[in-house]
C-alpha cells in the first residue's frame, strides 16, 4: 500500500519536511517513489509547496494520505 506522508529533514531544532510517496511498510525516512513538495513550519508564515496534480495522480492510483498531509492539503 502506498502512502503520501511527511519525511523529516533538516537539523535538530530546525525541522523541515518533504511530502513524499512511499511504500507503507517502509520507515518514513526510507526511500521514496516520488517527492511531491515540501513543508517548512519554521518560517513565518509556514511555507508549503505541493504539486497538487501529482498528489491527485497518486491518490487516483490508491495512495493513502496521512492525517497530517490531509490537514496540510486542506490549508493549501
């Protein structure tokens, strides 16, 4: 099962997240099929860049969206 979820990047106390499509059984830091965008909560206001067309493509192919990414999509 494919999942669209956040992958934590950045350094300690300076989180940065990439929105990725990956296999649901792998760890979130593992390899990803595709990167769909990024989310930087440390910026004021928080920066979110997503490729909505690719998100819709993966959802149409059965990818599950995590709760956090779902809330970010609602804000975008």
